[in-house]
C-alpha cells in the first residue's frame, strides 16, 4: 500500500491503495465519486471517462500512480458547480438519458471534444464519441445534445 | 423539482414518509381508500400500509407539495415520470410541486393487478407498467381532486358544481375565488364511503394538461451530473467487497485448491464456496478482484460439456423434420387441405443465435444482515418479480417482512434484472461477515459469461398461396430450448390468413436463458416478416400491398402500415444501391410498422441502415417524447442485435468475454434518422418499451431481399453471413 496524492476537481486528495490500482476504483470506491461508472474494465465502453489534464481518458485502464504527479483530474462531479455546464443543460433539453448509466462518460467525452473544437461537425461528433457505448440506444439524442451545446445546426431528423 | 437522493445512513427501515408534514392518502386497487391520516401520526400511516391492500400512496403538505411513491422500477423506460403523471393529471396537481420517490418493495401494498386476477405483483417487465397502473391511478387521482373540491365547497359554502380545478388549486368562477390545494389540506375530510368514479367523471382526454404533453423526465437531471444513484454506487460504513468465480461452463461444481494461499492475500477476509462458484470477500474491490484472479479451482464435468451452439441446428433440423408433434400454440382452419389445394407452396428455415443482454451496469447488489441476524437490508436495482424480496428470505432463513429492499436506479434491465441470482449470491456472502455490509460486483466478464441469453432457435416456416393468389396457409414451427421464451410473438392475429398452425418443439440443453427485450418476438417476427416478403416477392406483389390485403380485417394494424408507408414515401425512387424493407408486429398490445432503408458494401458484406421510420398505435400516449425515445432506443438495440450480436458456445463454454469480442452497436453505425409517428387513440395505454426492437430484423432482411434478391435467413447478419447469402 502507498499513499498517492491526487488533484481531483480542484481539490487535493490523498488515497492509500496498492500501486497498479485503476483510477476508476480509486474514484468510485475509495473517494466516493460514483458518477464515474464501471462498465467493462478494458477501455471498451467509455462509462468511466474522466479528464486528465483536459484529455478524455478511460479511468479503468489507467493506474493511480500515473495520475498522481500533479495531473489535474476532472470527473462528472467537477464538470460544473451546479450541473449547469452547457452540455448538461443540452442533455436535459434533448432528454438524452434513458437508464443513464453511461451518460456521465458520454458527457465527459463530449466535453473534451468541445474544449478542443467548440463547433464540431456531425461527423466529428460521431467519430469522437464512437468509443462510448450506450445500450439504451440514445446515440441520436446525444448527437442532438452536443449540437445544442455547441450551437450547431440541428437537422430535423434529430 | 428536487430529485430524491438516497442517503443510506439516514434511512430507518421503519421510516415510511419523507416528512411528517401534511396528510397521507392511500390508493387501493380500485381507487382511493377512505382513510386520510395526518403524517404526524406515523404509527397510523404504517398501520394502514401494513393492513390494507394498497397500490401507492401520496403525501400532501400544507405548502402544496405532493410526494408520490412510485411502485415501478426505473430502468430508463420513464416509469418514474409516467406513473405519477397519470395520477397528477386527474388530481389536477401542480406538476412543479410534485416529487416522485421509489416506494418500498412490498408487493402486497404496491403491486399491480396487471399480471393476473387476485394477485398483486411488482414487476417491471413486458412493457406492462403503464398499462398495469393506468386505470387505478386515474381513478385515485380523480377521487383526490374530488376531496379538494368538497373541502372548498364547504369552506366557501357554495355548491360543488360551481367549482373547478386548475393545476394545484380550486377555483370558484362566480365569485372569482381561488384556493391552493396546500391551503385545503388541513380541512380535507374523507367521507365514510368514497363516491365511485365512473368513466364520465374522469377527464376527457382532450382536457389533459399533462398526459400527452411534453413532461421532462424527473430522473434526468440526476443522470447528467453523476448524482443518480445506482446500486453499484452504494457505499456504507465498514462495507466489504465480494466477487465470485463461476467458471466457464454452466453447472460445473468448483473445488478450491488454494484456499490457504487466497486467505493470505492482502485484504482477503473470507473465501465462500457455493454450489456454482467460489466467492471472495475482501476489504477493497481491487483486493477482491486480485484474489479472484489467483483462485485455483478444479471444476466438475457438468452436463453442459459437449454442447456446441452452432452445431445444434443440425439436431434441430432433424427434430423439425421428425414425426413427433410438439406443443401446438395455434391451430386455425385446416392446414393440410390448404396445402393440398395450394397453387404454390413455400418453405424456409430461419435461425437465430444466442444474444446477451449487455445492460451497461454489470449486475451487483449490496446486502447487510443485522447483528441479531433477524433482518436484512438489500440495496439493488431490480425489475422486481413475483417474489418482491428477491429470494433473500429463503437464502437467509428470514421472514419476508424482515427483508427490506431499497430500490435503486437500474443501469439497464432488458429482462436480465428480473432474475435474482445476483442478489441471493450477495446474501450468501453477507451471511459470512455479519453485520458488515457486502457489495457484490459482477465484472463484465462475469456478467457476459454467466449470462442468461435469448434462446437460440430454428424456425421452420411454410406458406401456401391458393388459386386466387391469396395467402391461404401459414405454418410456423420453432425448435429450441426455452418454452415461453421461444413462443412469444408466434401468433399472427392481425393478418387475415384462414389456415394457421404454430408449434413448439423443445430440445432441452443446459444453457441459461432469460427474457431479452421483446422475448420471442425478435426471432419470431423476423421469421414471419421475412417469410411474408419471400412469398410476396415471388408472387410479384409489392410487400406493402401484400400486407394491406392481409390487414383488411384489422384497421388499427392497417393504419400503422399506411402511416409508415406515407412517412417514408414508400415506392419513391431511391438512390442507386439503396432499398427498403417493411415489417409489422404486435407487442404488448402495441401495433407497429417499421420501414428501413439500407445499402450494402458488397466487398465487406457490411449492411448500412440509413433511415428508419415507424408508426405505432399504443393507445393513449402518456409521454410522447419518452415513447419516441423508447422506440428510437429499441430500434438501435434491435439493429445492434440483428447486425452484430452473437454468443457462441463451444464444448459448453461461452466463447465471448467482454465488449472486445461481443460487439454492440456504436455511434458510427446508427442510422441518419429514426422517425417515429404515434397514432392517437383514446384506448388504454399499451406497452411500447419493447415494440421497436423486434421490428428491425424483418425490415433489414426484407430490404436486403429487395436490394439483392437474396434472403437473409440467419441472425445476426454479420458481414460474413451477408457475403455467404450474396454468393448463395
């Protein structure tokens, strides 16, 4: 067991776990940031997507020691103060979630897109979001929500 | 509206009410009960709840706030909004003051009668939730409204007939007086006998303010900021973590070879042997998972060994050809004579492989047994069931009333969460470490390999055309394992075919099976709808025209067909390389026609679906936007299963293990559009959650037939199978 110091959502937090522990378990089970979800454990579904220094990464595939040298970690809980990030509001407007389990990861993945590319095309949205699975099949509404948040044109089909 | 966030440490199992403010009203199976109790008197509230057969209850306070206790599971289908909307509509509640919380899991109190006479069941499955609670919630809402009208009539000393309600208030137009429901709460009087509410006293659907309008789902705000609580998110003081190794072959019995070594691993507290698995309890999840990887287990040779899923079709074909008749489900007219007199007969075999639920939240639960071992607390996302205590009392030897189920959001259900294996397994762990709570987590690999799949089956269809060119006979035989899981959707009640026969031939095997969204409708409607097009095409008839004739006696079915055809402009000239296919079905009372447009990469064999149109008649639509979301999602899930999904079993062991080798549809493969039309009617709401999914296979197969002239006969339509079909 070792003590790791993490910068999460603007706070410094210490956690005592074994080296090699996935960031996902540290966030969820040790620190109680349960908005980040476990879906597959092998980086295939994106339910655990968080930001590390602004980049979207899958928290199940990164070990705690690789994010404890001052990297800034952001989870869904830290995306906005009051759940009012433009993407969160757009997600509500589009009534995107169904079961909701994958949606934290979807929103974090979309947030990293808009930070790099504030006005993505539909094609750019689709290729950026392709690593995030949704079993309820909410993809069309996710695209719509990203477009609402980025001021893009909403085709009538969406 | 505020979202209820459940904080385990604050929950007392005897705490029934959110607060002690205001009054509680109780809803029985035929409407409101004649009891009105101050919420300050929690003992009396509790006594009524325990004595009476209730469906739900409602708490109203003097501020005008209304708390509705929702009896159904919320797995993304929107019950957390649609059921309260029905009650609030008739009560004329101010929706902005309504809060919705999960009711405790007590079937005798909250169960729906929609599953059968004289039986109260809490079960969120088969798309039956809205349908099952609709009438009783309307009656109860209307009676509640009447109580407010009576209280206002007394207060103002005016005749009841002069009063009306606006959302959240009673209005006396003649004197221009109005009073909020909250201000009337303390003067509500419950008559000894509540007046019966007849159909005319319910709102005319044209006066609905909530039903049929856009009401944002109450669960969505918490689902975009990470605060929505699933069972996997529960954390309790001193909570331990449990995992199991269940082996690769169902039915194998484990013997652990290195228990001492495992017990010596960091954090490991207990090793637990159960019939089908070895469990490990550890201080942290990562310690439990690490210990699981190091288990050295020898497995017995179970019956399932030697089973090869892809070879079983040969056996099924022999059974289909055999003389031994199975369970006859439909026997209408005289098939033999119809076939004898036929001008032309057709026969095709259709196949479908095993499919996995793949709900995004892997199975899990949390169980804590009290120090005196007389009671247990369970936190779980469940589709509920005929045993609303989920098998836990049996496993722990407790009385059902001493097991308290705390319902959480479900990260997808699709039928898998109506099983209870992931709950009883956790109880068996918790029993070993009383009074510590244990969180049992199934990894994705566990969830997939120890899944319970939609059954594989062979479907032998035969049809005949009479001298007049009419479809005169239709025969459908299913060979497989799974009884009713295979049979749903085999009927063709909306097609006017004089002679019909449907039969089930069961060949048992050891594979675990379960309802999967729309159950047998997926495979059966695929076979039926593909067969219809094969016949229509051979007869030189347009597939929509062919169905029009078949639907002459079912105007509701025909209306969905006409609507979908007109939405898609069926018959218009398409881009080169594109084609369309149509399919129709009935599921949980909803009638739907779907049309899709596809193209094909003839080199890779990959089918691209460009557009999907659906038209549905589902009775009264409580929440139109949510119904559309259900149909859109159902079609995406249908496309996923039809184009990609396949569980294969070799020598009894499932070959796939995770999303790397069991693909589900990703964003790049969705259609450009899914257009859904809802045909308005004033009939009781029907189930929609499962109506989209089984439309897909037939529509894609029929579009493929139109595009290539070749049939697709085996689900899923993987690129390899598509190429084989093309070259056949």
